[in-house]
C-alpha cells in the first residue's frame, strides 16, 4: 500500500475511533435502559411505543426527501457554500414535514398509530432538526462534536426516561416523551457547539444548488423507504397477526443484533467520508481491498461472539414476559451481518453517485421481505419475521457485491468469506436447537481463528494511532 493509501487508511482509522467512542458510549447507555423499559412497560406498551418510533422512521425520509444525504455530500464539497447548503436543507425539511403532518392527521392509519398521531409528528419534527445539525457537524469535519452529540442524546434519554417511567409511570407516553425531549436538548447542544449563527443566511435560496441537491436525494427516498420496509415492516405485520405484545417481544430481540449493527455503523460513519474522498481522488482498488479485509474480519468475529452470548446475557437485560426473546436473536443477528456488508457497498454507490442502483437493490430486498413476512409470520410467528429479515438482507448484500464491480473492482477473499458465513449459520442452528453452549463456543473460536491474523494486525495499528493521537 502506497503513502496515499496509508494516509487515507490512517484518516479512516482515526475517524472510526472518534465515531466509535461516541456510538459505543451511546449504545452502552441504551443497553442500560433496556431493563428499565422491560421492568416498567408491558409487552403491549413497549410494542405500541416501538410502532410509533418505527412509523416515524418511515416518515422521516419521505418528509425530508432524504435531503440529509445531500447535506453531507454537498456540505463536504469545498466548491459549495455551506451556508446555502444548510439553508436549502432546512427549507426542504420544513416544507416536507408540513405536508406529511397534514396528510397524517387527515388519514386513517388502520393501526394503533392512530391513537398516537400527535406524538408521532412531534417526534418526527424534533428528530429531523436534531439530525440536520448532527449531519451538518460531520459535513463541517466536526467529528468530535458529532460523537459527543450522540452521547449527549442518549444520556439525556436515559435520565428523562427513568424519571418518566419509574417516577411518573407514564408508560408508552413516557417512552416517547423521553425521545422527544432528548432530541430537543440535542438540537440545542449542536446550535451552541457549532456556533450555528455563523451559518444562518437569510434571503432567497440558491435555486440551482437546491435543484441539484433535490435530484441527488430523490432516488434515495425510495431507497430509504425500501430500507425501512426491509427492516421494520415486520413489526406491523406482527401487529396485524399477533398483536402489539408480539411486537414488544420482537423489539427486545432486536436489541442484541443492534450491538452488531452498532459496530458496523461506527465504521460506516467514517467509511462514507473516506470512501467519498478516495473515489473523488481517483484511487485504485488497493485501498478498498484493504479496508474490506479489516472490516469483514472484525465484523464477523464480533457477530460470532455476540451470537454465542445472546442466551446467557438475556436474563440480565430483560425478564418476565421478555425472557424468551433470545430465541429470535440468531436469525436477526445473521441479518445484521448481511446488512453490514450491504452498507459497506452502499457507501461505494454513494461515492460514485450511483444512487439509483442503491435504490433498486434496496427496493428488491424490501419486496422480498414483505412477501416473506406475510408468508412466514402466520405459520412461524415471531421466528418467521426474523427469518424473513435474514433472507432479504442476504439477498441485498449479495447483489450489491456483484453489481458494484461495474464501477469499482477490488479483491474479495470469497472462500474465507463464504466459510465464515456458513459457520455463522451453523452457530445459529446449534443455538436454536437448544443444545449445550459448548458447540456454539467452539464454532465461535473457529471463526475468530480464521480472521486472527487480520484482527491482530489491525488492533496493533489502532493502538499505535491512539498513542499518536494521545
């Protein structure tokens, strides 16, 4: 690897460490909240709250037409006026939330969401503007501010949720109010820390730039909605066939795979920035080859460890009605692994401005997920939702790995990758069969051994960079 690729790798590593600090600290606090949620909410109450949050996740890309992707991409462009980029983003967000808000209030949602429309739209508003400033911080290169913002949000959520759920017994309303107030406080944190007044501009927007940003973002709306369908529509199918209690149990099951997804998201936040820079500079595939080797080694090994631990740690995270949630973790965790690989290749599409291809792959995955949910949930219950998620995420990842070679070719060790995928599936099968933990632990050690050399080399580099930064 040449000096150019080495510098790029170091920048990626440093950004990953920064994002990792913020994200891991945030997820640790979120995990500390899980016992609070399961102690002071029934399965039905938690299920209702999760449906509202998932509904907001669907409305967010529709209302904003995914303009935050353009905020990051054009905000990082040195030729663009950052003030105008932010102004255009706010204009689009305000207009979109207004239209979507009026539409939702006039609609019959045919779900428990009908009872929670006010909370749904208030959460959408607060979340959107907290996210606008969060992404703007990344576009400005303020990665430390972004990372601290993540911690500030979850710490605020932790304190407020305990007060509302344990102190005032607010139930579903308390769960949602905690998120609303935490987003408001996070928005104020970014306003103060970024000295936002220097980026506020009044007057007419740059219409040419606005048009360019909108056309960049529009294909990603379908992509984001499709991603939501692939990730969250199973909750609404579960509500239809099994009720909100099943949604609550399934939501707790998804918290364990979220630990694996967190590891991927930590890397992805830094990877998108580095991928854009390297692709703009016309780098060859050597850099991408090296990054994928390191990513796959750590990601799959981490997933194998979490999979092995999911059953023993569940009693410490949830009890009572939620205790058997671990049974749905293995398929969901495998889905998180495939989703991580799909995310890696999605960054390549973004760097090459091939957003339509991202849209098509995610749309196909979403369609497959919907079909599988309606086919499997009536017969397999909650486990059917988990299996549908795993299969659809695998399909998206496999297609992107093959299709991305049209515009960027780099080497992938398919034999080692294929072996590790088979071992993860085998470990999942052993756990679901109800046999002793020993065979699963052995499989986990085999997976780590397969990637040990890569893990050791990368760990040494990370420690070296931490010492240099210190």
